[in-house]
C-alpha cells in the first residue's frame, strides 16, 4: 500500500469510526449535538452544563487536598505507594464486606461496562437491557455482533422485571439493570430486586449499575453488593463520577464473584502499571469514599434543588417522573424544538431517547443554573 492510498484508507476509517460513534451515542442520549451546536467553549461559565449529571459541588475540600498532595508523584506510576490499585481495592472491599479479589478497577464504570459487553457479547450471545437506560453495554455489544433484547420500562417508568425475566433464554449471557435508573431516576424496591437477582442469576449473569445509588438515603440498604457474598452470579458497577464529584478523574469499579472478576481482569488487563488508574484519581477516590460529610451535603443540596425543580415543572404543567438521583426526567412534548431553544441560550441538557423521543433529562445544577433554565422555559416558547 503506497503512502497516498494509506492516507486515503486512514481518512475513510476515521470518518467511518466517527460516524459510528456519533450514531451510537445518539442512540441513548442526545448530548453530543448540543455541545457541537454551541461550538468551542473556552470557559465553563459560557454554558449551563445540565447534561452529564456532574456534581456541581465537588470535589470536596479533603479530596482536593489529597489530589494536591500527590501531584508531585505525577512522574511515577501508581505503585508501591499508599494510593495505589491494591490499596483502593482493599478500601472498597472493607466497606462492602468483600475481598479485594471481588473488585475490578476501571476508568470510570464505563470501562468495566464495555469489558462486560465484550465478554458476554462477542460470540453473538443475547444481552437483555432495559429501555430507556444508560445503555453502554447494549450499544457497545451491538458493535461486536451481540443480540440485544430491549425491555421497555413499565407505565410508572420503572424497570419491568417480570417482562425481563420472561425474556431470559438459553442464549442469554447477561441481563442488565440500572438502579437508580438513568434517565428516569426511578428505583426498584430493594427486596424485590434482590429476589429478582437471585432468581435470574441462576440462569444468567445479572449486572446492576449503581452509578447513582449514593443519592439514596441509607444507600447501603439498597445495594446488590451483598448478593456477591451470598454466592450469587451478580456483578455491580459503581463510579466516582457522580455524587463524589470526580467525573474528570475517570475512576470507577466493578464488584463480582471472585472467579468472574479474575477472568475479566485476566482478559482485559495486563497487571502492568500503565493499565491502572492514575495516582491522582486513586488518591481522590480513596479520600472521597470516606468523606461521609460531603456525601450528606451533596444529597441534601440535591434534594433541595430537585424539589424546587418539581414545583417549577408543575407551574408549567409539564409531566415529570419523581427522581431518586441528581437529575429529573420530564415530557416537553417536542424535544427537538425544546433542545434548539435551550441551545440558543447555551443550556446543555439531554433527551430524545428512541422510545421516549420527547422527554428531556436535566441535571440538578446550581440554583442560578436552574433559575436561568426556567426563565428560558417561561411561556413554553418551544411549543
């Protein structure tokens, strides 16, 4: 292949890859187009960011100090130090009543979710996913030829566990749940979900994404991590991106049965330091996970803003789903027109899921962010 042909091949490959990426992301969350329409942003203050469910409060003061304290080690891999992969695994294991061998670290929970998609879908197996949801696994698994079965949420916008269970067959390799669910913000009653996981995990692996579980009061009562100690075939993913305020640090983890975690770690990592999260993100995560005061503050501020948000939606007579997370899902009747109006005012938000094309999802930002949003929504100018 000569240089010109190689360049042309590379150009076509990049175009195809870019098109595939845009299509995939648009399949579950309309965010990229919003950012593109606002063009290049030099300063976050130029836009109102209500699309990624980031915590506008974080990171906490203690986390910032830990990150600063470890900055001098930026020339070192995260090994042989108090903030390293083994130390973080041990800390998570201690808090969850598990062993470090039950923990798999990743760059956000996004990376372990993609690993799960590859592991359970690379041979054309069936993966059952709810809809709408944050469907990283389903979207990635489709790329590699997996058979994805979507199960629509019920009339209360909660996951239809009965329908999901009925779809499990001999070809089903994985069933996924998001609790609380993104974008609906709904939660499955704890004992009901535990019973479901115990029953279905006898037939296939069940993965529960708990990215937003810390927004629940007494959240430890709601986690499915305890099922791992019971020997159930259950995986649980979490992230430091949401309530902990560390989205930019890209660190998360998966918990599961020791043999399955070992298999995934062996398959997708090399044990080499370059494959680990960085020192600063691990210092941040290890500090954040112990900062209960900050978690309580985040929960309190989120609940306060969310209640005000409901009242404003009610004034506008817009239907919404009560949320257990840091976002609210509501029906704007015409999402394309609504998004256009918001973009014109440099407000970035999400929505437009295929099965709920006119529903929007807004992150609970600062009071000024929310006030600005509703000021632009007055009179329902998009209808």
